[in-house]
């Protein structure tokens, strides 16, 4: 009975997160397009499955991964062993990201569009290893009290430098991969680890030192995926394309039930690294039993079933909505409506983003009233809306993503040097929590749909990249706000 009540709350919460998308889509369909897509019923059914999947997934996290992850973080912080903390940081980062629903969605789309040249599993493993390494680096930074801004400035100079040499087919995907690594699974775990460490080490400030792990987790995959692209696109792709065609032929003759079982086993494989990480550190390193093994096992089962339902719902609901809206809006022969749709979708979905609400509350508590959680949400939502709109503008006009991305991060680097140091880590983290499990598939599908239907656009080169813009501009809006507030405070002090 308790589980049923908890599931109903999680289901209503998932529906609430889907509501802004539905409102925006219905507004455009009824008021502007004045028509409904042919497959609207199947899309609605797909959205319902997404809501069920997210609800099961969230409930599973609450029963298993979150309590055990937070407990392990607190115990390792108290132990104070640097090697163990670094190892746990790596394992936590890797295992959480490899099971990230939004990354699974983006990687699958990338493999399909690139004709198998980009391998979905390789891409996910590469991103997960990158995040694991950088979380360990972030833990090291917190332990020794290094300023976050030097890490971010050096890191993004490296990102921009690698972008000069990366093939244009991989740039948008690389930046999107960075944007989707921090989401419904990773943000609560990583934020809890950082704030818990900063709170338990003498001389550390939870606001200045505790935040920043999420930002690092966004940045490093951008570098590693671009390097992967340099390698992949410098070799012949015949073997990978042939392999994809063989796999496709094999899947075509499978019975739907058999294919469903295979997909379910794939979800179990995706979650297995988290389970192995928890069991290893709990029983081998800490040498303590889990507090409630049956409850945790049930939670993991819900996570697997929820992930499976989520992916099925994506294929039936969210992906078709994005591509259908792109096709219909292009048919209006007015790009102004496309820009308006991009802005409204960005703002509406971000305001309902649960990870953003959680980080905003944590920031308000850590800052002791210096920062307001609601103001952060509005600033970030404006940043996402502006970012997606600029990304759509680049896609429509056919501008090189290299210049837009390099320009965006050059602005971020300059603002990092100018803004108050207390806001730097938080601002970068906020850029990483804006892309939810609902927003990412829809925005990705919108980009691919636009690139498919605009003449002269390459789907792989132009279709990806919108998530990257959604990650850059919240950093800009939050830093600009902090600079303005700091300047006004100094002005007021002078006049008194």
C-alpha cells in the first residue's frame, strides 16, 4: 500500500513535468497550426508510458540508489581516506552516467543517424569513464581546497581548442553528450557527495567548494567525445556500416516479445554498474551489510522496468512529437514561429525541472539567504530558452556550430574571470542540470526534425547541438545577474 501511494505521487510528479510540454504543443497545434498530427493518439499513449516509466524509475531510485549512495558518501567523508574517496568518486560517476536515460536516448539517435559509425555503447562508455575520472578530480579539488574557477577556465580553453580540430560531424553531439550527463540520476548523487564533503572538511565552504562537481561532469565528456570523433572520422567506416546493417537485419526478423526481452536485459546491463559499485564499496571496502537488502533489490527492479518503459515511451511519444512539430512549423514558411516554439519549450520545461528545483534549494540553504532559489530558476529558464532559440537560429541559417560554441564558451570564460567567486561553481552546475529526461529527447528530436526538413542541412552535423546551447546560456544569465548584483551593492555602499 505504501509503495502504491509512493508510485501515485511519483506518477503525478512525472505528469506535472510533462504538462509544460503538452501545454506548449497544444497551444501551437490549436492556435497556430490549427491541426492535429495523424498519430496524435499514439503520441499521447507514448507520453503516458514515459510518465509511468519515469515514476517507476524515480521510485526505484528513492528505494535503492539514492539512500545507499548518500550513505556511502557520508561514511567515506567521515573516514577521510583520499584514495578511497577518489575511487568512490570515479565509481559513482561512471555507474550513474552509464545508466542515464537521456544519454541512452542521444547515443541511440547518434548511432542511427551516423549509419553505425558512432557506436552507441562505445559513446556511453566513453562519456561514463570521462565523468568518473572528472568526479574523482572534483573530489580531489574539494579535499585540497583548490579554486574552481581555474579548473573551469583551463578546462573550457581545452574544450575550445579541441573544437578547432574536431570534425564538424561530432561537435554538436560532443557538446550534447556533455549536457546530458548530469540529470535525474547523477545530479542528486554528485551534489550530495560534493556538499557532504565540503561540510565535513574544516575550512571548506559548502557554496564555494561543495558545488562544481556537476560542472566538471558536463565539461570533460565534451573533450573526450570530440577526440573520439577525430579518431572515428579519420578511419574508413565501411566495417561499422556493414555491422549496423547486419544488426538491423537480425533485429528485423526477431519476434516482438523476444526483442522486448532483449531490450529489458539491456536495461539490466545498463543499471548493473551502479549495483556492482554499491555492493563493492559496501561489502568489500566498508565491510558492512546493507540495511535492507530486499527493499534495495526491489528498488533496482523498479529502476530497470522504469528505464525500459521510458525508452519505449520515447519511441512512441516524445521523439515523434519533436519531429512532427518541426515538420509542421517548417510548413508554415515562417521561421518566427519556430523561434517562438523553441523559446517557449525551453522556458516551460526548465521551470518544471526537478533537478533544478533541488539544486536551487540546496544553493539557497548553503548561501544563507544570499541567493534565492526562485530567482535562480527564472534566470536559468531564461538562459535555456535563449540558448535553444540561438541554437535553432544557427540550424536554420546554416552557421558553423564551431563558431557559435567557441563564441559561447569564450563569453563564459570571460564572465568567469569577472563574476564574484561565490557564484562560479553554482553557475556552472546550473548549466548542467537544465536538461531533463523529458526535455532532452524532445529537443534532440526537434533539432533532428529541423535538420531533416530544411534543405541543405546535414542531420548529423546540424541536428545535434541544441542541448549544448541549453547548457551554455544559463551559465551566462546567472553570472551576469551575479555581476550586476555585486556592482549595485558596491554602488550602494559608495553612496551611503
